[in-house]
């Protein structure tokens, strides 16, 4: 398969295609963005253009239903999977795991033997997903200057530190 070829996943009841984001996805990504004020989709597209990351989008029925980023240039974790986002209406159909698995393959393709992520320890949705995909906590943490309130059940109580998880890519 050629580098970053789109990949199709069959979710519970929907076919999900994951591929690199392109400029024409920007409007849809901005419309879905939980924090449009920080302009993350445009920044991630520019980073992909510069070759320091891969910006994944998931599509189902011709609609963008999720996104995530593989950062080769993070200061702390190398590489780091981050910014996984599935809008509430599209959750629990396998989109989040499809985006993550596609990005893990890109990391392996780039020669990495492991990947990292950092997650709010109160994130009751994402932690079961990461455990199911084979991640383990390293015991280390990152201090967050601006905690992500959209990750947790009580938006006024995001953690000021995130737990670091790691996955070996050697098992394929
Ligand atoms: C976390 C998130 C990406 C999951 O996306 P998703 O498309 O719903 O995930 P999937 O459908 O692939 O779920 C796969 C598995 O993860 C676990 N999971 C997902 N959502 C869950 C929830 N709300 N409660 C418990 N387990 C959950 C389950 O084991 C699920 O398998 P199942 O549906 O067969 O039980 C989504 O809820 C989201 O965008 N949350 C806000 C942003 C966020 O927290 N991002 C992660 C930051 S590190």
C-alpha cells in the first residue's frame, strides 16, 4: 500500500474511511471543532504540509465524522497521537478507533517502534478506547497549562495534568 493510502474500516453499522486531511476539508473540520477559537485545524494542516505531522480525517456517508493528528515534532513525546475528536452525534460507531489505528500505521510506516499519547485521567470515554487498542500508562504525566474541558464529564473540572500512555508498534 502506498504511504498514507486511505483505509476503510467497517464500524458497528457504518463504513468509515480514514485518510489524510486536505485543504478542502477545512470548512468541515472547523464546523466540527470543539475549540474553533484556537484555529487548530488550519494549524494542523500547515504542520502536515511542513512534514512534521499527519492530519487524519474520518469520513462516513460522504461526511467528515472525526479527526486526529500524529505529531512527529512534539517537545515531550515522539511521536505523539493527539487531538482525537469525534463529534457527539457520531460516537460509538468505531470512528475514534479507526482514526487512531490509521495513525498508528502511519507512525510504523515512518519507522517508529512506539507511539505515545497524553490523556486527562478523568476522560472516561477515551481511556477505555486506548486500553482496548493496547496502550498502557507509563506512570509519567504532563502538566497542562490549558486543560481540555471538552474531554471530561464535568467541563469545569478538567485535570491540570495528563497521564502519558505508550503503545509498542512491534507486534504489527
Ligand atoms: C473519545 C472519543 C474520541 C471516542 O470516539 P468514538 O468514535 O466514540 O470511539 P469508538 O466508537 O471507536 O469506541 C471504541 C471503544 O472505546 C470505548 N469507548 C468509547 N466511548 C466510550 C464511552 N463514552 N464510555 C466508555 N467507553 C467508551 C469502548 O470500549 C468502545 O467500544 P464499544 O463501543 O464497542 O464499547 C470521543 O468520545 C471524543 O471525541 N471525545 C471527546 C474528545 C476526547 O476525549 N478525545 C481524546 C483526547 S486524548
